[in-house]
C-alpha cells in the first residue's frame, strides 16, 4: 500500500504545532500523533517518512533553543572547559554545565534503548490522548508539590546561579524523568519544569532549566537521525521537512519568549487543565 508522503500544508501545520508544543508542557509528540488522526490525514507515527520529517522539526527547535540561550551556553561550555582544565568545579557556570551533563546522560541512554519499543507499543492516537490526560494530571500534581509559590521578582538576578545550586541527585532525577517523554502524550518540558518546581526552583528558573536541559537531548536525537533525512528515506520529504522546520523554528522562538514571561507570575495549572480536556475530548472522538 503506497502512502503519499506529507504535503506542504500538513508540514506547515505540524511544524507550527511542534514549535509550540515542544517548549509548552503539552507534549509535542502527543500532538504530532493525535493531529493527523483528528484531521483524517494518512500519516502514522511509525511511517518512515514521518519519523524523518520529525527529525527536521526537532532539529529546528533545538537550534532555536540553543541560539535563544546562546549567552548562557557560551558561559556554560566555557565553565565546563575550565573545570576540565583545572580538574575542579569552582564556579556556577561550570557546576550548571555538569548538572546539565548528568541530567542529560540518563535520558539519552534510556532514549537510545527504549525509543523504538515505546514508539511501537504506544503508537496509536488513542493511547497518545490517554497519556495526554496523564500528563495533565502530572502537571497539576507538580503544582501541588512545588516548594514555593511564584513570587514577584523571582526572575530578577542570575537564574543560572540559582539553578547551579541544585544537588547532583536532583539533577539526575529530573534528567532521568525526561525519558518518560518518549511516550507520546507525556511532555518532556512538563516533566522537567515540574521536577524543577518540586526541587524548589522558581517558575522561571524551572522553565529555563527545562529549556537548557532539552536542547542537547532534542538536538542530539535529531542529529543522529539526520542521515535519514539526506538518505533515501528523505526522498519526497525534504521539501516539506524544510517548510516544517522553518515553521517550527518560528513558533519555538515565540513560545519560549512567551513562556519565560508567563512563568514570571503564573503556574502550570492552565496547561494541566488543557491536557486533561484535550485528552478527554480526543479519547471520546476516537472511541466514537
């Protein structure tokens, strides 16, 4: 049976949504699986061409996140460099760098081991909708367990220095929890932001930590699969993938800008309610 690969219109819609849903704690993978089914598109989450297409949109998201926090990354990477040279961690930048490293490794390893299995087990739009409800409930639980309410002025001063105060165990726990996002419907940024709140970060610092933590993981996963895009699997997909990537880059930039501002005073609750409502509505639609 021959599937026509993805159209430019579908690519643009999926790209725009990826760019919003990746930074927002609402599961980009979940939306990517549910939307084609809702719109009646012949795109399935395990189609080779669709996975290849996702590489391009994820790479675009990672690149935008990297440049958005470029100043931080320059400081963090030079901090890691200094600590390797001096064989000790003396400053916040170096410590934050190593916290990101230990936070990334477990999720990276679990991703490599489990991604294919989880994709095939939870491949349907119906399971993605069910997990979207789970994601919403998790966000509400994180809000209940947070160590401190949002306070005015939380975002002032050096957020990176505050994040660098996390313990190694906390960084590993929050990093490992990211692996849950391999299940469509569970949000990586939701888990990492929620984890940040539970270990006592302010909203904005939790969001910032989440974006810093996401960048190497999303970027590395996309780069590993780039050969697919430029190989035979990319045939017929490269044009739409480029359009999708540009759309994803555009919305990622504004989504991150919006969230950092939004989290100065607000909570995860609206996203939790959205996920529960959207998941429930989709579950009913798919059941009918």
